[in-house]
């Protein structure tokens, strides 16, 4: 099968695209014919070796996938041959990734794709959708009528935060790096979308939520806690999901007198049953048209090196040339 893989960690140029054996099935696994995959920042960190994790070499890149069940292994009872599925959590914790024509996946990490939803939509919403859901609901316990703020609402996680918060009746404010991106955020449902390159974000947030933000979903790698706590409502919750190397100053006094909560969250720590609950909501919202992935680029799998380079330019270097997800097709 064709696959995008590495034989050692390093820059995007270490990615190879070529033939690897089609993997064999184990207990409780299924073979998926991959229809689409998507790129996430964690993919680039693993490839570069900046996040230390056991990688079986040659290591196939990628966490997300959507496709069709090609074969069912022994002990697999939830899925059937020919069924369309999507999932995430591959390429992590010793598992092989998804950037290939075929992927062997434990069925516990796969979910049925709703009728009428294309593989590229399902793949693009996988990791970012589960991440957004865990942060908003499992960790922050978002309630209807509350206010939510998320940086970069046109990005992968940000777009899902906007739509999921709106789906449960919350009010959402976000930022964007251009008027075009701000308009995209409004189309996704944001009540307030501020161009942070031009407008006064703090003033806009104060006007939007005079009593403060209830749930602050922080996607930046270097949080400004003085700003966050200053804009937080009493008993507000801050969800952190990025910035492994960040060591920012933290305003302890202003934080604790608000009875606030600081909640860390890494998607791959959540057990299968918790992620399946996320997937059930995601599937319902996809089917109802209340959730869609914001796809910025579509590329062939053979261009994985270029896709990783583009992701890194935006995630690490702030290029601002990507507003949404990169989707690849085998």
C-alpha cells in the first residue's frame, strides 16, 4: 500500500511517500480503506521528535481518518465490512498512523459516519472535534446561556468550539487575523468575531460579556493569564489544550478571588468510552447540519511533506496563511 511515513524523526523533508506492507489484523481490530485524513499540529510534533513518544519505525504519520471497513478481525463485533467509519487517536502511544491507503484500527476508536457526510468532513472534524467537546463539556461543563471565548475561531479546534457551544445555546466570542477570517467565524455561528490585528479585543470582550466570560477555551501556545483572568467571570473556567513548553506568569490573587478553575486537557488521555460520548454528539450535529469542519486546503497524500510544512509555518511561526484544516486523500 502507499503510505506517508518516516524512518527517523526530523524536519518535513524526512517524510517518505512509498510502499509499505498492508498491516495485518489483530484481536478486536478492523482494516479500514482510507478515504481521507487530516493534519493536526501533534502530527508535526511527533514527526519532528519534539514530543517524545514511542514510534514504531517505519512510522506512518497521522491521527485522523475516515473511510470504509474492508475487513473485520477476530473479536470485532461493533462494525461490519462495507460500513463507513471515522476516528482519531491513531499514531499515538505506539499505534501506527493513518496516512496510508489502509489502516488497522482497534474498533473501540472508530465511529459510524452519518449518511450524507463525506469522508473529508468526518476526517477533518475528528481530533479537533473530540478535543473541543472534551474541553467544553467534560472539563468545563458548559451550560446553556453561558458565554464562551476562543482564540482563532477559523482554526480547527476554534471552529468546533464555536459550533458546539452554539449547539447547546451558549454565546460565543472569538478572534481572527483578518476580516475574511472573522466573517468565516460569523458564518460558523460566532456572536462576536474580532480582528485582533486591528481592533481592541479587550474592549470588545467587555462589551460582549460585561460580567465576564464563563468558559475561556485557550488555544494559544503561550497564554496571557493576566488578560484571561481579567476578562473571566466569577466561577469562570479556563481550558488549556496547548503550549507544552509554555511557562507564563500566573496572577494567583485575581484568579482565586474569582473562584475560578484552570482545567488542563489532552485528548489522548481520555479513555475510549469518554471519546465515544463525544463522537455521538459530533455525529448528531454533523447529521443535523449544525457542525461542519472548516477545511482550508485539500491535497493528495503524496504531498504530505508540503502539508506538514504548511501546518508548521502556521502553528509554530504564525504565518497566518491557513484558516482551517488540511485534508489529504490517498
